[in-house]
C-alpha cells in the first residue's frame, strides 16, 4: 500500500498596494529587493496578474475566498465579510492544517478569523461600517477617511510611523511563529499568512531605505499628468474624491513620493528576507510553498492619478509569485488573478474543492505553470469610494475592456499600448473585439442589478452603524490575547522537558 505523501506547508507573504508593473519578471532591476529577486528565481512568476477589485477589503476577501466582490458582498472597505463564505484558511484547516495570520487582512464584521485558527496581531484598519460609501450622495467627500493628496505632498523620511510600527510588529510575530513551528511540536502541516501594510501610502520611509534611491531612474512617471477636463469620467471622479483641487502637487512631490514608495518596497523585502531565513534555518524551506502577492496596486502619479480604485495597470495589476515543490520556475505571461490563489493552493495541497467550485471565480494556475493548460479571461469589479455605480472589467489576451452604466466603454490593447494612452472602443477596426467582449461581460454581469445590490447594502450598513455607535459601544476590532502563563518557564512545567522541547534542531 502506497503511503499518502505529506502535505506541504504554506507561507503566504502579502503586501499592500504594490504596483504589479514593477514586477515584469520579479522585481524590476532598479528595485533594491535582493530577497524578492532570489524568491523570483525559484518561483512561477505570473507577470500579468490582476486583483479582483482595486481596494483593500474587497480585494482581500476575494483573494481569500476565490470569489468576486459581487459574490462575497464585500463591495468596499466597510462591507461585512460574512462567516459562511469558505476561505483558503477554512479549506486548509478542514484538511488538517494549522492556519495562522500575522498582519492585515481588513476583515469587516464580528468574524475576525475567517478560518484562521490563530491570529497574532490586530488589524491596522477598523472592522466596523464607518467607512461605508453612499451612492445616493455622488461626489460627497468624507474627509476623515477618504484619501486626499496629503500622502503625496507630505512624502519624505521618518524613522517611525503608524505603519512602520505595525509592520515591525507583524514581522516580529511572524518570525516568532516560524520558530515555534520549527520546533515540530504540532505534527500538522501549517499555513502561515504574513500580511504587511507597506508599501501602501503615506509615502514615508526610513532613511537607510530612502538613501538607496537617490539616483533612481524611475522617479518620474512614464505618463505625465492629464488635465482634469481630458481625464475619463471615472478618473475625474477619483480626482474629486481625493480632493485634488485643494492640493498643489509639484514634480518634486511626485519624485519624493515615488522614492519613498520604492524605499518601502526595500523595507518589506528586508522583512521578507528575515522570515525566509528563519524558514531555512528551521529546516522547513524544502517542504514549504511560498506565495508572494499584493492585494492591488498604486498609480504612483501616472496620468496624474494616485492610489488605486481603477482598472489601469498600475492600480489593478499585482505581483504574484509561487515557489512550490514540483512547480517549474519561470515567467508566465497569460493573464491570471488573485482569485486563482485559493484553487491553486488546493491543487498543490491535494484538496477537493468540488463542492464549492460552482461558486468560485478563480482557476488553478498549476496547469498554466506546468505548460499543460491555460486560464480564461480575468474578471474584475469595483463598487467603492470614488465610484457612483459599479464598474467591471475583463482582461482577455492583450485586450482589457472596462464597462460602467454611467460611462462610455474603455477598450485598450496592452500589447500595443502598455500605458493605456488610447481608448480603442470607437475604433471601427476593434468593433468585433468590443462586441465579443461586451457580450461576454453582459452574460457575466447584470450591472443594473449589481448597482441595486450595492445601494441596498450601503443603506443597511448606514442604519446599523449609526445604531451601534449610540449607547454602549462594542468594537469588532481583533484583540490579540497572549497567554503569558504558558510562555517561557512556569511552575506547572517540567524544566527538563521544556528546555528540550523548545530547542530545535535538537542534539546539536
């Protein structure tokens, strides 16, 4: 009888708002990211991978569940991720894995675990409904939580910030967890997700990383600012949402913002290097799948736009690299999605997803990486701040089509026009492509119904939030608890057993 092979461990390294165009085949040459470059060399590198939705909470719920926002109903950064939606943490835990999270996942609602057996830190963002947009008030800015351009005009250097403090803590707890796992006191395979908030704005970096980019050749955007009147309608809405007319952004502001952003990629690279080093020294590297991914990108001043919330490449394209035993390393150009991570992990860990696949929008990337299969057109959705109605997009081959009931269609050919300067929707030569892709998108999405669902969700949440902030307030934010009496040496422990069990490797 053949023994069932041991399932691999899984280490997921997630970053926030990392522009995928900077990862054409691993990190771009100008980036000081030696650890990510070494990881890229042994990974399947999906050069054209896309977020399911270019905003934190929707993107992360979709990443974890393999479902688009319309299925998860996590439309924006204040929409509840409900407990009945299986995530990769649920699937792996059900199959016998230990599942843990260190860092950000932006869960909204009272369930702050979503399949994780253990959560090592709190989140950096609130878990309630306070950031709910309102489609009944198009153009209204809520200044205390909407992005403005202060991140750009205030770019620079600091040794400690809110976000640096958070990511320092995330890395510390993740490293400590890896040391615990290396002791082999739990025989189960494990999945540890480590999720950093950098290089998300504000664009502020530590001096030693900032200094790496003094002569960086990429400090100026490729596409210069486009005047407001010439921007497409959604870009105009995003500029209004970021209060663009209240700030004067100079070319030096742009350069300093991009410099700090690149510096924070180097900061995250160092943290990732520390974790991969612990994995290696704990003798777990050979049996561990390593996934590197971002939730969405950042426009970084291209076209005069910042942050995300649109389907341009800078915002929607993300790095995705997977290093796994038996998975060939190399670059894959066929478009892929963060929706694909769940079914890919299930494939690599030999998990059966047949019961939920009818409700899953992702596809396993294992056949694509092995050269034995492909991937269908990649869908995206956006229905959050800065939008007045849902937007949807489809990437098929070189083509990307964006539809919204309020706007003319936007069709681009990314092979011919990688910076998306020309909308081909009105080009007679592209009419067959436009018709074919529009029909496919209309079959997938009912935009009027989608809009009604989003509006109903927003209305419900506004009522609930106002009610729950009256009287006694119970926060949903995750409160990590530490069992101090079970750490180090205590009187209910046998010192001899303790010292031996906490040492790894043993006998050396």
